[in-house]
């Protein structure tokens, strides 16, 4: 449990740096991807998928972003991120 929490905290740190214009996007991507692959039952996986989608949109990887958003729609129909996922999954 401690491992995924550490990965998530690191990913959020890098995301903040990215949003502040200081880089860090790649670090956030790989840490979030690690959580997705290693901890498939993580209770906030819908948030991880949303963040991965946002990073791919920022890089103009729209097909890959859509795949993350479609997974939210399919696997997390009650997610607070469903609206955002629906807008980007087309």
C-alpha cells in the first residue's frame, strides 16, 4: 500500500510542476502509468485514468487520451470524472 501512495504523491508533484510550467510531465506520466498497471484495484483509479488522459491531451495524443477516458466510462460509471471523460472520449 505504501508503494502506490508514494507513486501517486510523486505523480501529483510532477503534475503540479507541469501545470506550473516547470516540466515534469513525463515523470508524472510514468508514475501514473505504474499505479495503473501495478495497483488495478486502487480506489482512485478513475482519477489516475483522468490524469493520464489529460497528459495525453496536452501532448496531442488524442487517441491514447480517448482510450483512458473510455475506460472511465466503461469501468467507473459513477465517477466524478465521468463528464470530463464523456467530453474527451469521442
